[in-house]
C-alpha cells in the first residue's frame, strides 16, 4: 500500500492506494456516532459481504442517479435513520457514488464527516480525489456542488477485477491526461506499460494509479478551489463533457475524443509538434480509447455554450505546450466550433 496526502483548506485527506475495503473500519475517526454507507446497486451486489454491519443506503447507477432527486431521497433516509452531526458517512463505489456522498455529507446538517472507498479506476485516479462533490442539474454535469475533502480515500485495486471494459476506459483516459499535462515520466511509463495496465497487472496498476493520484494531489494542494492551476485538469474535458452530454458515450470515450481535439488545437496554435500529437493518438488507441466519434456537431456546440467554464463569448480551454506542460487559454466559441468541424467527426 502507498499513501499520500491532499492538503485541503479545512482538513487534509489521506489517499490509500492498494488498501482493502476489508480494513475500512480502522480508518473511521474516533468518537463518531452512527455510521452509514452510501453505495449503488451494483457495488452492493458484488461486495455487501465485505461491508461492515452499518446502515446502508442504496442508490441507482449511472449519471441518472447523480441528481438532486437522489440527494433528496438520501436526506430522507438519513432523517429516518436519525443521523445527527456526530454521524459518519462512507461512500463505497465509483465516481458517482463518491460525488453524491461528498455532496450529501457536506450539506446534511451543514456538514458531517465522510470518507470514500473507491471501487472504479476513474474514481481512484480522479473523481474521489480533490474534494469536488456535486450532482448534475437538468442534464448538465456537476452544476450544483461544493468543495470539501473526505477524511480518507481507500483505493482498493482488487475491486477493479470486476469492472467492465467501458469503466476501465474511463480511468485509462484520466491516467493518460495526468501524464500529458504534468509529467513526461508518467506518460512514458504508460507508453511502456500500457499492456500490463490493460491486463490489470496489480504491480503496474499500483504504480500508475499512485503516480496519477500524486499528480492530481499536487495540483489540488496548489489550487484547491480551481482558481488557476487546477483548471489544467480539464484537459480534454471541455469538448469531452459536451460529447458525453449529447451522445450518451461514457466519460472515458468522450474525454478521449476531447483529448484529441485539444491536442489538435495545440498543434494548430504552434504549441506542440505533430510527432507528439501522433504519440498521444497512438497511446489512446493502444488503451482501447476512441480517437473519433459520431457526434451531432450543432448539439455539441450548444452544450459548450452552457459549460460552466464559459465567460461571455469565450470559454477556458486547456492546451499542451509540451509533454507534461499544459496551459489554460480563452477561445471564442466560434473558434471551437470550427475546430470540431475540421476534425471531420459526425
């Protein structure tokens, strides 16, 4: 097991890569009251025998469960369970469970303690790390939320063995992203060991997950509330989220296409070479991620106009200056629309 710390404004968060769900109870702070688990139907079916004997709230799966309606259901259940300010919540699941759990714990009775057990690769390298918690609203991702760090995040690598391929792809995209924007060494490690990761070799996974989390933790430590440096973590996500919303493709596939778009724009702006662009494309393909998607271009551009990163007629867009070095630039929406058209998707 490897440990690292995310330093939050209100508290620090311990990230435990390679720890087991079976050891969850040893990480609960002393003196807490009622202990409650939030999980989803799939995780509960697979791992309920490993859960401690606490009250459990089960929610649905997928983005359809990441809503204010789900939050309302959980609040009602917490009231029924007589949860108070001494109570403690642990989210056991993927990114959606972690996002919802953090949002609930941060707002119920103005905030109670919480931690996560991340059971998907996406949650382990991205969604559960960094203190962003929230729900979607009217189909727009993470429109309602808070910044608040969990006390701990257990990244149980054994749970990855039960993931379908599509869920693994989501994590692969984020691991590649972290190397592209912050660490040439991490990117090269992925280039050299992608096959081991795809085959879920635990030694390679632990190293690549830890290094990916370390990159994100360093960014969050420098900019917890996304005023500057943390915006770079949106590499591939601006167009990616618009694709995800309008096509129904999963997060990893959508972000992969977004990485292609952002990398192409980086070439057009004279920031990176065609050779680096080709390396990124080749690695995405080796990981099983798409480099082009069928999209409705008009719907994608319309979704971009509603992105929370938009300011007036411009939108924040993350480009690469070189491998391991990203920059945030403002682009007019029509310029991004031209980029989408030039990619020849659809």
